[in-house]
C-alpha cells in the first residue's frame, strides 16, 4: 500500500503569503487574517500528493511540512 | 521652498563593490549584472553613500535580515541622502513598526486583504482593465505604461479606500514625489506628505457624520485590544501606507510583465494558448522582475552570512537581487514561465510580508488576462524608448508598444 501523507503548517513561521492555498486549495485553509493551516487533520487524500509537495516547495517561509506516515 | 533643500547630484559610480548607488542611472537601466558582480564579491557589500548603507546580495543574507528584527529596525524604510530625526511612531504602521507594536497594527490591516476579499474586488478590476483597453485598442502605437499599467492599481486601491477613482493623477504625483524625488530632495517628500494628510483629513471628517463601507471607515472604526479607537495619526499613517504601497509597486509589476511578453513571443503565445498557466507565470515574473526594494536600519552590531554589520548604517533590503540568486533559483537569470518551485521573496519575507500581496497578485493576473484576451499581438516599438523608475520601486514608466500584427 502506498504511504499516506500529511501536511502541517508551522503557525510561527507562516506569514500569510497564501501560496499553499492557491496551489493546493483542497489541503489548506486560511483564517480571517489570511494565515494558513492544514484542512482537517492534514491528511492528503489519494491523488493530491503532488499538490502537497508543490505547496511545500513554494512556501517562501519554509513553514510547510509534508510528513510521510 | 528654500534653495538649501536643493538635491545634491551623486557622482557616477566607478567601483560598484565598494561604492554602490541604487539611484545611479546604470542601476536604474539594468541592475542585474551589477547584482551578479556584487554577489560574486560578497554576501554583504557596503557603500559610504547615503550616510552608510549595506546591501545583502544573496537570498540567504536577505532572509537572515528580514527575519532579524532585533538587530534591524523598520523605523526607516527608504534609503535616502538624509536621515532626519524620527518624530512619530506612526509614520506608516505596520510597515514602519517593529515588534511589539508591529503585530497588532498588521493584524488590523490583514482581514480586508485576504484572497477571499480580493475575489470580491476582482470584477471591478476586470472592468477597470477593459475600460482602459477600450480607450486605446483602436490605436497602433500605445504607451502601455501611461495608458494601462499606471491606472489599474491606483483605481483599485481608490475603490477599496472609498475615494474617487478620478483623483488618481493626484495620488500618482504624490507617490512620485515621495518614492523618487524624495530620495534626494527632502522638501518634495514633505510637501507630498502634507498634501496627502490634508486630503485624507477631509475624507475622515466627512465619514464622521456619514460612515461608509470602505477601508477609511474600517480603520476609523477599528479598536485595539483594549477597545480603544486608533489614534488619528495611526489611521492617517496606515492610509498613507495603503495608498503609497498599493500603487506604483503593482503598476511596476504589471509593466515589467507586459514588457517581458512584448519582447518574448514564445511566452506570450504559450499564455494565450494556456491561460491556466497565467498564475504560475505571474509568480515567475514577480521573481525575475521584483519591483520592490525595502530598507532596514542597523540598530545593534551583528553579522550577516559571516559579514559584520554596524549600527548607524542603513540596509538596502533587495528582494529583487535575492530573487536572482542562482544558488536559490536554477537559471535565475532566465524567465522560466512555468517554473514549478518558486519561493521568491518579491513580497518580502518574515513579519513584514506585504499586506497587499493578494491584491497585487489578483491585479497582475487580471491585467494580463484581459490584455492577452483583447491584444494578443504586441511588441516593443523600435521608434520609442522604454524608461525605468529610479530607486526603491523598479518598473517601466514609459512602455511604447506597437499593437496588432501590422508592420
């Protein structure tokens, strides 16, 4: 079975560039200030793995972790 | 105005590594080879001009400084010939604020600028773009800066602030006085600030008896964590910031993007064929032609990328130079229109991330989409000259195009 991915946003590093929300809207949510957090518990549904890595590699603050479980 | 305030001409630069000057005509015209030369020399270089100023040349050095609010203050954010006494803590919060004042001032401005808020503004921006295009589409020779790029951000921010879009020329002139003429001529800057203060004062007064659904009323009604309204000087400072920061920055970014597309038919044709790629292209154009250079003031001795930096000096925080660092970006000197990994710093890094980044991105995207839809064929007019703004914000101020397939 393929490994499952989870995304996580470090709230101390996130500055609200919102690149993750633009690139992977299914995986991230923004609060009223525009700062990001993972949608739900961060589990990446099958088929969206590329988007998770894309969000991570475009975060200017290096605030996103993709964890392989 | 007294003659004492006349600007002093800068001697031409002959040694960029030890004597750089971001107002030199050579920098204005083509800064990229200069940055490469400086980066090859050191991650941090210094000039005695501007009463002493450092320039971090690598992405890493820029990131270090942007994230270090202990040694680098934002109380001065433009590198100028003079360094007048700071008389107000409310110059233009939050961009001129340091911790701990920074966070509450920033949080106040964030909600009106979220991506969702920008979606609501998008139809108005699309209409503005089309109104502008209607006006010149029948012509063959067009200055795209004077007729298009210049007007989009100013009208959008006027719309958000709730001030007449028809006052645009007034705002554009103030910004020119503050960001360009003001570097060398203090009196121009002071005059512009005075005029803006009087202008906004009138709009604030009018809203006291008749509140409206706009950013000016939003700031007037805002409360701090103790439930107190903001000081008048804070409201005024933030309004100044929104007007100044929201205009020639995005005007420059849209202009540089169209300039690139005018001289790069392959990229233009690809975006017309694949409009879905425009958001990715916008990020790459932001990286390659980042308009905004910020500044910090060194307030405590430290080191950056191993280089010592001393208090009393300014720092030219060049996000544009960081974005051209080949250690961070493969093929940094090329525009790769579909670049997938792009941690560019065009909107800054750290706590001072541009509050209007979502607005700027939406404006760039819409401005390019509408232009390419209606004007798929255009190129630089060989009979004209492209000119670039000087100093803190870089973008084309004259952009002569030939429209259509003719000639």
